C-alpha cells in the first residue's frame, strides 16, 4: 500500500529562512559562486531542511506529530535550488512495509527532486490514530 504523494516547493527564500532558524549559514546554501566552486551544480538545500520536509509528510500521514515513533534518512544527493521564483520541488512518497498488531506501521520513504532520489534508507515507524 502506498501513501498519497506530497509535493513541497523549495525556493531560495526558504533556504534563507531555514539558515536563520538553524544557524547554518554555509555559503553553499546561498551563494552560486561558492557552491559551484566546490563542485556542486549551484546552491543546494540544507540536508536537514529536506529531512524536515519529509518529516512533515510523515506527520501528515500519521495524523499527529506524536504519532511518529521513529524517523531516519541518509542523504544521497543534493537538492539544487535555482534562483527563480519557482525554485524546485521535492516529492515525498511512502510505501507501507509492515503493519504490526501493536498499531505500529513501518514506512519506506522516497524523496525525489527533478526525478532523482535525494535520500536513501529513508524510513519511519508511525502509530496510526
């Protein structure tokens, strides 16, 4: 069984707000010059910001923040964010891997940007309400 995909728009303005909230002002998240200088395709989203978007999707599927029992990801590819009003999109999907009698459901999670998987080994355990 699969969950309804959730799409999140990510713009440079989102990265600025996240940098302020997190304290992560690494220039790869705001300067094309620095990002391309270290071999990236351009400015990329913070990994933890991408993880937070996936967490929002999991919370929505679970029905409440406290219904998320476990949540983990591995960052496998950057999320490039072009300097446009549209930015980019991260699409999050989930497949039920296991559902136990104790009410816990294990989800296999996928996050993609421009058709490329940006996370690996992403999973969550939720307690359905």
